[in-house]
């Protein structure tokens, strides 16, 4: 009987020891689960924050950077146009002036055209350089003449004199225009078609260069293309 009691006591102690061990293991598992759950929650918060950051980057920062870059590009293009415009400001282009020979003296040809106008003191006009432009857009008989003036007042006087004289050579009217950078020349060419239509409607339409912009003025007011 004593022996049986001893065995039962020992079994009870073993069971209690094992139960305590399981309890400790269970407690450790619960702690680990709690830790993992906390880590998962932190990860969720981190992902949510990252998602918010990415959304902000896409919706706010990227468009802002794009806008700033476009503004810088526009500013650089404007600066380039202003620099090129300044370098060409003393030049005029003359169109529809027939070319007799390849070896002609372009300045003599231009002075002959000017002699058909009412420009005063033509002998006092000083050119820095006069030559034909080697462009494929015109035939050999009508390559534009480019003239660089020493004095701006001569340039303005010739521009106005050629415009008022309405000289025709070989059935084509001689035209004098400011020498503009290529983008502005293209815009002027486009606006000339519009000006022709406006004048056909009886409107006093003129093309003018204002800064780096080429605009149409109707009755001295800037014409709005959306009208």
C-alpha cells in the first residue's frame, strides 16, 4: 500500500512538472505570437505609410518637378531666342530679288533695288555684310538676300522704304522682313496666312514682333486666335 502511494505521488509530481513545463511553453508561444502580431502591425503601418508616400510622390511631387523642369526649359528656350534675336537685330532679309549670276555682287544688286524706292541719302547707308542665303527653299533666281546694317536707323529706314515702295521684279513683289530665329520665322510664316484671311475680311491686320513673340495686331490690338 505504501509502495502504491509512493508511485502515485511520484506520478503526480511528474505530471505537475510536465504541466508546468507545458504551461511555460504555452506562455512562451503566446508571447511569441504577441511579438509576431506586433511586428505584423508595424509592417502594416509601414506599408501604409510607404503607400501614402508613393501616392504623394505620384500626385504631388512628380507633377511639381515636371512643372519646374518645363519652366526651366521654357526659360532656357526664351534665353536662347533672345540671344539669337539680339545677334540678328541689325539684319534684314530680302525676298524675290532675282539673281543674275552666281558671281554677282549682292550689295550692288540690293542697292539697285533700293534705288527704286524713295529712301533718302541711299549712298550714306552702310552695310556690314550682304550676301545670298544658301537655302534649298528657293530657286537660284530667288535666294533671299541677307543684309547686315551698321546703323539701326538705316535698317528701319530701308524696311519701311521697301514696304511702302511695293517694288515688283519679274512679276513678284520684293519683300523685306526682320531676320528672326528659325522658330519665330516659322510662326511668322504661319501667321501670314491668317493675316491674309483677316485682311480679306476687311480688317487692318499686321504682324509685329514683340520680344520673342510674333503676334498679329488688328487695329493696334493683339488678335486672339481663339476668337
